[in-house]
C-alpha cells in the first residue's frame, strides 16, 4: 500500500505507482482506486461504504489523466524531511 510521506519515493514505491498508472490508463480506475484506498484507509463505521462510493465517484469524475498526473508528481517529488 502506498502512503503519504515527506520522503521521496523509493524505487519500489515508484514501481508500485507505475502499476497503478498502467491500470488507470487501461480503464480500470475504479479498481485502482479501491487498491489505493485499501481496507484500512477509511475509519470503520456505518458510513464507510458511502464514503468509499463518494471517493470513487470523485475519482471517476476527474478521470484517469488526473490520477496519472498525481502519481507522476508523487514519483518525482523531492525529499521534504528537512523542510
């Protein structure tokens, strides 16, 4: 699972993002987003499915091109630990 960090991507994390990019470009953005979010990212509770559905709708509305741009930015971000 990919997490938000202040460190630059390791080669493995960058490669994992590449798999997500390929999936999104192949028309599987919904599946990719489910993988990114994972079962542990959302707090447990009765609203979890509704929130997941909202996130998937937002991702779908933005489309795979936005997802790919965001992943590319994360792959190339500099280390921010000293900031």
